[in-house]
């Protein structure tokens, strides 16, 4: 499904197609791909990730090389989630990094990172954003639901991020804010 106000999103995307990257219409597709990837890999008890958290340095080096940018998984222990590991996935046009976390109840959370996103504010909402300059200054968090999976997604600079979980929307909002905070500060 589309996020609330999907009709407006469709009209706005049709009115101002982006050269490349995430338009409001494709943002729905981006969130959907993230939700599907979450649904496919998170229930797998034996092989939920390609590289586990015990080899985090290898995981970071490999994903950073493939994504062409530093890919450090955020630390979410304060939110009750520990890193299980990650994998490389195909995205809309290129590679996507997926990091998987779980809490002590066994609930999974995945962070899906794509860089085939032009840093245009077209996923950020109101009409002003459609004429956004190259800088995407005010990041808009959007919410989508795909079956039982809740997704928070946003665009920040050249990257699109989607956080997927069966966790409550309010929990996911808090975790999203923390991920955004950590990704914005170089470590």
C-alpha cells in the first residue's frame, strides 16, 4: 500500500518527475522493496544475514566498498536492538545494504540503505520541495505499511533509508530518529 495521502503523492510526482532518484511515486516502491526484503529475510532462523555481527569490521568494509560510501551500522542497544549482521541486496538500480537487528523478544528490525537516490527534495513532501535545490535540508520521515511490516523511510543527501519492523509505529519512529541522529554524526 501507499502511505496516507497517496493520491496527492501520485499527482505531485506526475507533475514534477525527478531526473533520477526518489520521486514520491518511487518512494512508495522504495518503501515496499524495503518491507519485502524485511519480510523475506527476518523470519529465517538459520541464515538471516550474509555476514554476522561477529565480523562487523568485514561487513562494514565489504558493504562500504560495494556501496561506494562508508556503511557503518548504527548502534541501537539503547533502543533495545542488537545488530545481527547484514547483507547486500539488489535495489531499483544498484546495490542496497541491509542491516538486521533483533531485540530480546526476538522481534527483528532492518535498516535498508540505497544510494540510487538523487539528493532532490522530491520525497520530502510539499510543493516547495519539488523545486528543491540540490541540498535536501529538511528531511521528511514518511510512514508506510506493507502487510504486518511498518516502514519509516527518508532521504538524506544521496541516500535513501528505510527502517522496517513489525514493531509499533511509535517504537519505529523513535528508532528512526536515533538512526538519523547517528548517521548525521561521523563516527
